[in-house]
């Protein structure tokens, strides 16, 4: 969503002891549609979900996210919903499945599957990498294999991510 350029992102979360959480994130976007005058430059994604333990080592998340854009994408309104199911093994592995009934508001459904692994380097630094596949051909004309790798530095209130992403 950055047309091979840097993207700036911010995120704000709240999690209750019951497992309910909500938040929003914001990101710069560039879909490579600069010839359109009312193009989207920002994406806002409010979300809400619930996480709960299955065992001491396994946790499940169910989440709803709404993608909102400050303009159009290739001249089209593109706000949409996405629903997630995530299964976590400790803090080392996550499997994710997501579904949108109207991906980018194009009147077609889409699905995405992703696996992520994490390795703690220190108490505050982590290496992670993931691979995924998006089934989006009916909505945006192609399916997509993608991967990412990078470092995360974090404490209780802040995190800094440096990642490389690529798709084919």
C-alpha cells in the first residue's frame, strides 16, 4: 500500500483484562494512482476483538476491522470490513485467516492466510518473519504471495518496527 516507498504508521490500543480489546491505527498509503485528483493518502483502521486462552500455551483472537480512506483508490470509494481469526502459540508463532465480504468495496469477497514466527533476541528486541497468500483476484485482479521480515523494539507502551515487505 506504499508503492514501494516508506509508510508511516501509528497505532493506539486498549485491552481489558476480560480479553476484549479495541484500537485504531493510521498509515500513509500510496496505491500508485497519482493521476486521480481525489486519491487516498491515509488509511484509518478502527478495530475491536476478543482474545482468550485455549490452554496455557495457545491463545485465540477474533477481530473485526474497518478500513477507511481519506479519498478514493483509482477513482473508487474503497472502505471495507475485514474479519480475522488468529491462533497464537506462546509468543513464538501466529497463524491468521482473514475474510472480507466486499474487499476494497469492489463487490467481491477476499481471503488471506498468513503464518508469522518470532524470535526474542533480548527482553526488548525481537526478530520476526512471516509469509502469506491473499486470494483477491476477483476484487483487485490478482492473487498475492507475500513475505516480511524485520526487527521490533518495544516496551510496555511503545514499539518500533523496521520491516522489509515484498509481494509477488
